[in-house]
C-alpha cells in the first residue's frame, strides 16, 4: 500500500510516515498542496491523508484536484480546527467520510485505513 501524507506541520507528517513505514506501509509526505499534486501526477497512491487547512489551498479543494488525476484514490482528512461536527458536515458534502482529529493517533489511522480497504482485497 502506498500512502501520501499532506500537512504543513512537518513534524506531524514525518512522524506519521515513519510510523506507517514501521508497519510495512510505504508512506511519502509533503507539506504543500502544490507538491502533493506533483507527487500524485508522478506516482500512484492508494490513499492520501490530508490536512483540512493547508496554506494556499484547502484540503477539500486539494482532494478534488487529486481525484481528477487519480480517480481511484481514497482519502482521510485530519483536522485541528473547529468542531468534529462542523467538519463532519463539510466533509460529507465533499464526499470525504473519514477524518481524524489532531493529534492523530497511529492506531486510529490504521483502523480507518483498514475500514477503507476492507473488502477490496486487503492491504498490499
């Protein structure tokens, strides 16, 4: 499984990438939406984990642009702003059913990933 993590909090995404790698999941990360789009153009990913508030482009807008490049890409959002209820409503409208509140716990991220890929042949 290949995962792309996108968040301007470099310590958070680099740590998540390391923890996923310890679980034999190939994870790359970036801190900008622009670089995320470039990575998606050059590489295939199974899942993107996006911050809701990325400088210069919201995570929901980034999701739509990434889907245009890789329509089969799955998404999980991270948020540290606002209430879970507010985000859940906006995410539902954007077609993003999975989200995590920061600080992200690796166990919860793994559970959400499993939920997404259950019934699709499991993790590669």
